[in-house]
């Protein structure tokens, strides 16, 4: 089976999310074939959660927060993403309104 490119995965999940009337906005476009994906979940009261995907040998792709707390201040989330982009210009960043903390990308294999 062919592997989805990062660009195809991002487009598909964003389209599905928008169909479900959840705001998903691409804030940084990365390498279409293989860029890393970071999801900024926008919570309540100016809180955010930044999740990144990594490969686990036993579980496949796993999404996890890039910070210790469940939710962090928006300014701290901005700083994390700026640092990630400075390390890797090929990464993708998607902002999603998610007061319940659900990452729609976590339900899709890439």
C-alpha cells in the first residue's frame, strides 16, 4: 500500500475537520512529501496544547504534547512553535479549535 505524503494527510484531515464544522487553519506549510506535523489545539481561556507525531516501534505513529502540562498559555505555545520552525523549516503547523483537546490527526495513520 502506498504511503500518504505529509501534504496529502494534512489536506485530508483538514477537509474532514472543516466538514465537521471545526476550525482548522494551516499556519505553516512544510515539505509536501515528508515534513513533520505539529498541531496547535486551541482550548479555552487562551490555553493551547502543542502535539507532535513521532514513530514508536511498537505502536506506530503516536501523538504527544511537546510540553509537560496538559494545557499551556498561548504565548508559551507560540514560543514552542517558533522554536520548532527555526529548527525545521519543512515542518507543518495546523491550528485547530479544540476546547476538549481532541487532535483529529491522532485518528489517522500517515
